[in-house]
C-alpha cells in the first residue's frame, strides 16, 4: 500500500500527518492488505455508439473518452466484507484508528485498480493498442445509475459478492467499478488536462468526489 496515498485519503491538516502517523498507516496497511485482499473481475466488449455491447454509457464525457475506442474494458474490484468488518473493529477501538483504517482500505482498493490498469496498458501496448484513462460512474457526467448496469454485466453479486444499493453506491463500500477504452491510436491522458480543474466539469455542482473533499483525478 502507498502510505502517502493513504495519508491523502485521511484529509487531515498537513501538520497532523506526522512521521508516527505514517508509520501507523504503513503497519495498518500491511495488516489490512492481508486481512482484506482485493478481488477483481473484468471483461472486454466491442464498442458501440451507445457505449459497448450490452451496456449503454450515457454522457458527453464518456462518449469523448471512448471516441477512438474499438473495445471497452469493464472492471470491478472489491475488498469485500472483510474490509467493512476491519473498519468497524478499528472504530470500536479508537476513532482516529478507524479513520486511518478507512483511509488505508481506500488506498488499497485504488492501488489494486491502478495495478490492473498498468498491467492492461502493458499487455495492449505489446499488441500495438492503447488504453484510455480509467473512468467510473460519478466521474464527469457519467451518472451513478450506471453502477448497477456495470455490476450486472459483470455478474459481480455472484463473482465478488458486490452489489449496488438504492442510492447506487457499491456494497461492500471499499469497491470500485471502471471503464476503459481500447484504441488503435495513442490517447491523451487525464494528467495532461488537469490544469483545466474541476470548474469546467458538467458535474461540478453535484460531484460525489468533490463533496467528499477529493477529485476524480486524485
């Protein structure tokens, strides 16, 4: 687990993230990685004008992202109920420890998806193909309602024990779904466009990431 990524998820004042806190996060990350290892499923579908075969992906942002794509990768990753239990146990012991456990688990599941993205990027590059950025429901104008469709097409309830509640949030909580395009030409990636900031985003006012004090690009 990237201890600095976990520290970022704490959203504590910079002077509160001491060397001792970083050591605690590192120790906790090792413990939680063993107790709640990430599990992931993914499939590849032909690209269609509406999104991909068997799935409609509405919104201008995802349409722009997949403009050059010939195929679409749909993936889901979860730490499972073990992560929820670990968080509850930590909060019962101490509020600060619970917050740190929650931050570590967020970093662990994101790191798992980052690793998957890197692996796929290398594999497709070897075939002369290029991936787009990773995009999830709630990013830009891709609605959270797509969450259920992504889980259905991957059969995540059976394969991962992953479901979607009435608010379209993933259960267990420490879970992520994502979409990536497979393209025949190199793609511009999000890091190059971050200077535009969140203010230009169509979902700025109701962005689930901004309301949590973070952004969809880190």
